[in-house]
């Protein structure tokens, strides 16, 4: 084989190698992105009533050390709340944008006959860790969402129970989505909230009116219908996401809460 032919074959092999590298990159990155990113679209659309409040009345929500429910307050403020936990059936996505399309979970709500204040908070866990995360509601990067209702309190609430730890710094909660044959296909009626140390998991999930403001803010509104976004920062993805809805008054018989959740892609 002469020298010119050898050089030509060498260039051909090198060219095929470079072409193959670009082809693998073109194919593999979208494949990883699709596999690790939630699918955009509707995840939950359900109406809840006052019969879905399972816990309370109490002045705090679960964490390593109990947290107040009203943003900016402490757990000994004196106000008591009834709580329900809703599985949003999806999670936000953050992380390396080269392997995952960023996105948030949009939550739309509509209250009917709301008495007093309703507070929204979020809990999430990861499949590779026993640690549960929640939104920070006091101090730097605090966030939360509170709706003030105009109706008069009702006469009674269905039977509820105080939420107590099932183990040190661990809580087992029953979700409100379980409704027999008409329910969404949730794998279990209960979820575990577990916190390994004080301060951990407090700045990974956020509630915001604008998904571009990733770490959110505290919102107080009288709008009985609206929406907000749940965003995530740090290690991801979550494997499960729960919305805590808490009310600080006995609700009238006409109380209803419609909740829709959907994944929306980020920039």
C-alpha cells in the first residue's frame, strides 16, 4: 500500500470517528433529558372538601423541630389549624441543564366558602435519600402562600386527630387523594416525612408566584382562585411531592377546594 493511500485511509477513519462522536452526542443527550425530566401536562385535577382534613387542630406542622403554619410566626403563636396532605402526582426538576430540562410544578387552586386563613406548604423526598425537604417560611429565602377567606366559620369539622411522630423526627401522613375507585392511581395511602437533623432540607423546595424567582416569597392574598409554582434547587429530582393545606377555622359545610397541578418547562 503506497503512502498516499495510507494517508487517505487514515483521514477517512478519523473523519468517521469524529462523525460518530457528534452523532452519539446528538442522540444521547436528548434521551437522558427525556428520561430524567417530568412530562409537561396535567398531573392532578381534583376537588377536596372539609371531610379531607385529617389532622389537627394544632399549632405546628412537621419538621425536625415543629414549624409554625402561618409564615413568619412561631409554633407557639397560639393559633390552631386543621391539615390535609395532597399528593401532587409530580415534581419540579432542577440540576444540570445539559441533561435535564428545568421546570416547575404549577398549582392552581379555587376555594369555595373559605373561612379564615388557608396556608399552603410543600414537602418532598428523593429516591436516593430518606431525607424529606420542605419550604423555609421564616428568615432568608422564606416562602409560603396564604389565602384569606370571607366566610363565617362553620359549626363542626369531621373527626380529626393530632399528628404525632411515628418515630423520632419522623411522621406518617395519610394523603387526601385516596377516594376508592374514583381516585387517581396512587400507590399507597400514606407517606413518610423524615428529617435527619435540624436545618436540613429547609431550602430545597420553594413556593413562588413567578418561576423565574426560584426561591420564591411569602404571598398573602384574598384571591379565592389563583395559582403559584413549586420550584426546586439543589440535589434532585424529588420522588414524591405533597402539598400541605391548612385552615385555621372550622369550615362551613359549603367548603370546597379544587386543586390542579401540572409540570411546566423552564427556560
